[in-house]
C-alpha cells in the first residue's frame, strides 16, 4: 500500500513533465 502511494505521485509527476 505504501509503495503504491509513493508511485501515484511519481506517475503524476511524469504526466506533468510530458
């Protein structure tokens, strides 16, 4: 669960860069 929470913001960050 904690790992998923960390990945969620990471994906959002990638979307922001793209």
